[in-house]
C-alpha cells in the first residue's frame, strides 16, 4: 500500500488534477472490468499509479502491464511495482511494433483515431475500457455513437459525475 503522503506526487505523475478521494472515486469503476487472474494493459500508464491503486483496492488479482512515452514515468512505474518491473516499457501509443501480446483487458484514453482503436481491440482478449474526463462530456456522447458506428459492442458506460466517463467495448463478432 502506498502512503498517503506520496499520493499528491503520484497523482501528478498520472496527470490527475484532484485529491486522493477524487482519484479513488474516478478510478474505482475500472476495477469492475478486471477478470480475476487476468492480464491488464494500461496504455499511457504514466507512473503506474492506476494499476497500483487497483491492485490495492480490490480483491481480484491481475498481472499489470503498461507503457508510456516518457521514460521517467516508466522508471517510476517500475519502482512502484518492482515485482512487475519487466512489464513496463517506453513506447508511443501510435507505434504498434512493440505492443507485446494480447491482454485480457486494455485500458486506454479515448483517441478518435481508427488505427488506434483497432490496435487496442486487437490486443484485448475481452474488452477495451476507454476513458475521458467529464469536462469532455459532449465528446463522451459522441464517443458512444462512434463506438457503435465503428462496429463496437458497447458493454458498459460508467459515469462518475464531475470527473470521468468510461466506455467498455469489444469488437463486434458480426464483422
């Protein structure tokens, strides 16, 4: 468990504007999408604090993976999760050459780019959970429409008012 004194610094390392209570409220819904014993990839993981938090908050065990384009953040993720240090690497999310494997779940920011969406889906065994901040709520409504128009099955929409929105999807098997 991470001490609360470190939380402010850790939250800055994931570009979150708010305190620990808001972080937990905004990120707790991710836990419902994690299968017990599964592999979870966090695209743009920053310092790994989301994965650390999820391992701490909920009983389902999973194997965390993540990448970010900043080496300093990956170094911090490796230090926060030393047991899984080899599961974190430096990469740009638009570079598909080193997406290493298929994961049970992929957490990713919503980027309205077909190749990015397809890449996320290709590397997710069960679902991709896209996220965006609540100040982009209009984008979130378009996101749901885009998801359906891109032949994605919308599995769940989780809203945390004033903070974030999550969209869990999988590729439509009819395609």
